[in-house]
C-alpha cells in the first residue's frame, strides 16, 4: 500500500522504493553488517540490519573540498601572476640572438602554464590515492611555483 507521500518521491519506472532513497542506502557490497539493539517485529530481540559507516570510498569530505578549492585558486592566481610578470621580464632581459629570444619566450610561457599543468597532473596521478596525498602534492606545488618576478616586483 503506498501513500501520497511515497508516490510524490518516486518516478515511473523506479526500482528502489522512495524510503530507501531518502535514507541514502548503498548497494550490498558497500554496507557493513552489524547487530543493532532495535527490537524485531514484536519479539524484543535484536535484529540484523545494514549500517552505513562513513562516506563511500568515492566521496570527498567537505574539508577536503574546501582545501582543494583554496589550493586550486592559489594555482590559478599563480598562473595570473606569471602572465603579469611576462611583460616586465621581457622588457628587462633582451637576448641578442633569435634562438635566445625564442628560448626565453618559451620559458616564460612554460612558467605561466606550470601551475595549471601541476594542478591537472596532481589530479591525474593521485586519482586512486587518498585525499591527503593529493592535498600534499598541491601544497608542494604552491610552495614551488611562486611567481617570484611578480612577488618581488621586477620592472
């Protein structure tokens, strides 16, 4: 027997009842089985229920998401800092030959792209590792990729 509330929470063709979706249950492979002290139907004995413990392995906590956002913003600001430092650096250092000019320009482009490349590569290479390793790698990137010409104020 279904009520109007249950009908409102379901969609035609749903296999999972609305009450299971609202409790946030997971597939059987991701549950921990434990005995609870809830009485079974009328006899007062403990029954066996599935209990979810912690977030699923693919979920990310809110603190981790905030840290990833802050570190991603720092990497983006570093790229902007490198882009803003390119003009004064090119004006202050002028190689005399064509090869020197090309290599210097290539180095400046690589410096401007390095924070974004670091951020993407950290996400690529740590996709199956714990979150603390990803955050540690991003912190190392923040420490290594500081746009010193912009910070110091090269003119």
